[in-house]
C-alpha cells in the first residue's frame, strides 16, 4: 500500500489511520458487484442514484463496469443530524433527484451503510413517485448500528465497526480522494 495518508497532516490524527482495504481488493469488489447487477437488470432500464458526496467514486467505477443495462445516473444530497442508535436523527434533503422514477427500476448507491437512515429516507421519498422497484447497493456494510430494515440487495464487503476513510469516505471532508481505505485506530 502507498500509505498516501501520511502526507496529509491536516488529518490531525493521520498517524492513527491504518491501511485496511487495498485498491486491488476494492477493484475486485466493484467488478463483482457490477457483474451481479448487470445480470439482474440485463436489457432493462435502471436509474442509479448516488447519495452525495461519498458514493461518487464507487458509483463512477461501478457504472462503467455495468454491461447491457440502459442506465441513467442521478444524485441526492442529504444533511443528517444524529448518527447514533440512541439519537432519533433528522434528515433534510439538500439536493433532490432530477429524474422521474415512476415505473422505473431504481438502484440507490452508498459507499457505506451504517444506520441505514439516509438510504431509507431516500427510498421512502422515492416511493411517493411509484417506482417499479427500489434496491440498494453498498460497497461497505456496517450492520452494527442499523436502525432501519431496508437491507442492501448487493454488498461489496461486511466490515468491522471501524471508522474508515478513503475511496469517497471522509473525516470532516478530508481523505475522500485516497485510493485505499484506512481505518481509525483509537488510542487505548
Ligand atoms: P447512514 O447509513 O444513514 O448512517 O449513513 C451512512 C453515511 O454515514 C455514509 O454515507 C457516510 O457519509 C457516513 N459514514 C458512515 N460510516 C462512516 C465511516 O466509517 N467513515 C466515513 N463516513 C461514514
Ligand atoms: Mg461523511
């Protein structure tokens, strides 16, 4: 691994980030997900909706490997307050989708799924427009603090209950551009 993280002192605790998932492993997961999704939606229409900003890197790599699916790309941006299981959590739409999902297959794309609140909020918002079907793909799944029952149909990898950055995932907006994924090791 390149350990590109060590070059960025603005991540105050950069020395506490440990290489976790390599570029090669990510590529393998993305290819495998793209194959599965291609088979599932072969020769069908599909609206792929990325939840900004974290999903953009994964989405870009994923859709370029999906074959024989007539797909459109859209995005939504949410503001969420309250991430723990105990907090109720409030979600606001900051940028809504632009496409009409009525009668369409929709695939929600997340880079990581934790509580499930953002994806469930989007799913419920989409249901008003009567899509044909709404499924979700997440690259990383952290099921430990899940508060909703909207399960991803496609999962790249189940990971431990770590805080991770890289490949779209940020710590206070930094680290999204790292090619590899690092986890935060808490000092004991
Ligand atoms: P949730 O499933 O609604 O809790 O939201 C998942 C969102 O929380 C992701 O899109 C990320 O923005 C953020 N998130 C969850 N876990 C992590 C992490 O380990 N690192 C960075 N962001 C995370
Ligand atoms: Mg974030």
